[in-house]
C-alpha cells in the first residue's frame, strides 16, 4: 500500500527567491516564452508562474521551441543587464510537452497586437502574454485584499445558490432552465440570501458569479460577471456602508501596492489614493452635469454612460478624487427591498459608486420590517406569495441592515484603464460568445 506524505510540490524552487541563490544550481519549470538564437548560444526567456526569467543556453536547440513546457537545471549567475539582476545558465533541459502546431497569434511581444475578437477567440493562448496575465494577477490580489479587509471587520464569507426558484431584481433579464421539471433560474443576485444571512451572522460577504440575460452590445456589459456582495446588520444609516467601502478600497489598494508592483507597472497605472470619497445626491449630480456641459436631462431616473463620464471629470477637477458616491436615487429606479428616505418616499437610502467615470458599485439600506416590506410589495402590485422564502427571514425578525455589490471586472477594468470590460474577464460570456 502506498503511503502519501504531506510534502507539497513547490515546483522545485520558487523563482522569486533566485536573487538569493546566485552561484547555486537550481531546477525550474515553465514554458519557453521567447528564444533568441545567437552565434553558438541562445537567450531563452522562461515564463514561470511568477516572472519572465532570462536564461542562457549553449546546448543543442531542439528542445528550445517557443511554447514548449520544460524542466531545466542551471546555475544562477549575477547579471546586472537583465531585468531581475540575474540569469540562469542552462546545464540540462527536459522537454515536457511541445506545441502541436504553430500558434495563430504572437503572444511574447510586450503588447498583444490583435483585435479584441482575436484576443477572445484564442483566449487559452493569448492569456499567456505577460501583460494579459498581469490583469488577472491584479484581479486575484483584489479578491485577496477584499477578503482580508472584510474578514478583519468580522464578516463571514458565504456561498449562496446559483440555481434559484425566483429572481431578486425583478424583470425578465434572467436565464431560465428546467430543474427536474420545475422552472428555475440562474441567480442574477445573491440579494435574498445575503439578507437572510444577516439574521445568522450579522455581517456576510460573497465573491461569486452573477448572471444577467440582458441583450447589451456594449463595452461595459457582459452576461456573466463576478459580484463582490456584502451585507451588514445593525446599521444606523446607509452612509455607514459608504464609509465601509471607502475604508475597504483604501486597504485593498495598499495591498495591491505591495503585491502587484510589477503588474501595475506593465500597465503604467498608479493606484488612486482613497482616504475619503465625495458624495452628491443624484438630482444634484444630474443638474450639475447638465449645467456645466449644456446637456438636456433626458433620463430623470438614471445616468447615461456619458453623464457618468462627465460627472467623473467634474468631481476630479473640483476635488481631485477619482471616485464619487451618488446618493438618494429615486424610488422608481431602485429594487423593492430598498428603504425609502424618511419624510421623502420619492427617493431612497441608496447609492452608487462611480470610479473614473463608470459605476462600479450599487448599494443601500434595506427594508428590514416584515409589514413594511409586504406593504411596499403590495403597493407595487407584486405577488407577495411568490416571495415567501425571502420574506421568511423578515417574518421572524431582522436587524436594520444594508449592503452593496461591486462588479469585480468593472473595478479591474477601471483600475487598469482597459477599454472593454471583456478584457477583465478570463472567458467572457456575452450575447454572442459561449466559447472558449
């Protein structure tokens, strides 16, 4: 009988530690990213899990094909002309796999000189480009930073169902499916479940997929995205949620500064400083943009994308902030569970957060009283019995609470200055794309 030990494969040696191993012989695994043949030797760029590493090889070159996955052994030598300050002189190289055909696009240039369609059609290959890889390392660290902050604030991470019997936001923009003969949907929000779990843990969050069957053909919409959702109990005001998000963003960006210096440099992006974020009521914001730019207000309930961009410009000019909270959206625009402003039922205790001219967050205080929630649903002509599962938590008591949802891909795209949201999705799903 074979006994399995707890020794973990560390890929022989951590490439990040090589600067401390000059003069030593090491073994490394990776893919040959680029080969430059010289007279009698070759420069080999090895792409490891953490970096591009310069190697020098004077062995036969049959195993030096770009795209080959290899295990190599060599001596670490100081080399001030390389980006890392060292290089590896290859003494032995073993090919683990070779590409079956020549790639349709070149991935080892600094920039991917390809259309968005090509980038997405050949995604398993184009993601190997150093700069494309950097997007998702930043995104990974965003999630780590968010989790670290929320865990430190006493939040509990939950995992709610993604196959549901009803939808949280209302409307027809849901993906239906047959669930053993019963109608079901892919979840367009964890809203009902995170409110329910406030009655269990008081503070909860989730980082998970969200599905929206919206027939958008824009650079800012996709049909499956990652939502960063949180809900917090015992709040006095929705402004506590805004303060929490401000603190969270500041903490996350400090985490990125420490963990993604190289990736941010590849994209030539400086992290914004977040110690406070200005806030402006929705109607004031609409009027400000209309007045400053001479634009007529055509939608009294929401911002047009161009209005978001212009508001971002105004706020940056007036305050220096790349963020702005827009508060008190009209009741007619917000979901049925949003609390109305005391004394002014036409508006709600809600907010959006705009970052560099695009909305990345929606949040607000919820109705926690059972009778108040039922009364609002009846006033809106909703079938209350269809929401018995959701209302069960209210019926047996919930604390005053509120929450928010952040689009992870939108945050990533705005942070790195990406021109299309699909660039911030590993394998995007939109109205026309179901593969790869």
